C-alpha cells in the first residue's frame, strides 16, 4: 500500500502540514492481545515490522496484559519455559504446562466477562488464539496479532524483522533508521511513549519523517464500574460492537 501524502499535526499548535513520501512504517515487539493503541498504530501505517530477533524482556508486555476483573485491572500471562534471559523472542517457548494453563485462563476470562454484551464473539477470538498449536513464543504471538487484525479488518502488511534485518547489530534509533531505509520508507511512526527516545532531526537527516501517535478519547462502559483505561484489546472487544471499535481505532493524534 502506498501513501503519496499524509496529514500530520506537526506540533501542539494545531497546525496541519502535508508531508510527501512513499511509505510510512511502524516497528514494534509482538505483544499478546495488546491495548487498542497498538492496533491504532498498525492501522495507521503502510507496513508494520514486528521484531522477532530482539531479546525477550520479562519486564515488558510481550506475554502478558491486563483485563477487567471485578471492576479492577488484573493480569493474564502466557507461561514460558524456563530458559536463558539473553534469548531472542523467536527462541523462547511456552511452558510445557500450557495446555493445562490455557484452560484455566479461558475460565478466568469467561468468569470476568460472561455478562459483557459482546462476550461470545470476543471470547471465541481469544480462545481460538490460545488453541494455536505452535508453542514457539514469536509464532504464537504473530498468529494472535494476525487473527485480531483480521477481526478488526486491518489489512496493513506485517513484516518480520529477521527477514529484512540482516546487517550489523544496530540498536535503538540507529536500528529503526536502518529498517526504514531497507524498506525505502520515508516515514516512521512510533507510539507517544517514544517521544523522548527518538530525535526528529536525526531522522530528518536520513530523509525520514518521524511522527508519534497518541490515543485519545477511548472511553466506554465497563459494566457499572468506573472506567479502567488501556486494558487489553480483549476488553474493548467485550464491551463494544465491531463498528464502535472501528471508530475507536481512529481516535488518536499525531505529533
């Protein structure tokens, strides 16, 4: 998919400028049923690179997320086989106990959401992802992301980083710039959390427009509870019709 131009809010003044380039990409680690902002980013770019050749971090969100339990946020987690802390995501595997663990997880989600208005559809999606037979962590996460994209009618091309990232072992900003150049991308979009990690001037010197996406106004009814924001996309799907979710995917600002 080619975007000859894109409207971008360049700063906090509300000024909107036209930037011309061939393609905008996003680059992220894979996460298990991440929050809606992840899918806003996927939908907003022309190609989305998913890191498989990056070290797994147990302090992140790769194999866990939050859901609503009795009006409060709680974690669900994919248990992993014990292994070296220096292995890449593509080298990690789900625990041998996962076949039993996933049934317990299904029951937890069912108990939490069985009275939600869109329980049947969202639960079926979640349970189907848990039943994926390949227990390699990256393959498992990639399958779930593809299934959710299909469910949300997001057709952005997904690119696996190891298939294009064959050069020297760069890190951080330099790695992102190298991936942009490999894909001949004139634009790179990152979640707002990376605002202080990347230098727009450095990207501009390489002919790449850097922008940041920030979720705005995604609020919905969660039973009779006070709203708990930024839960897994699973929570969004439980409480909203698909048409409403499609509209929520557009609720963001670019900086």
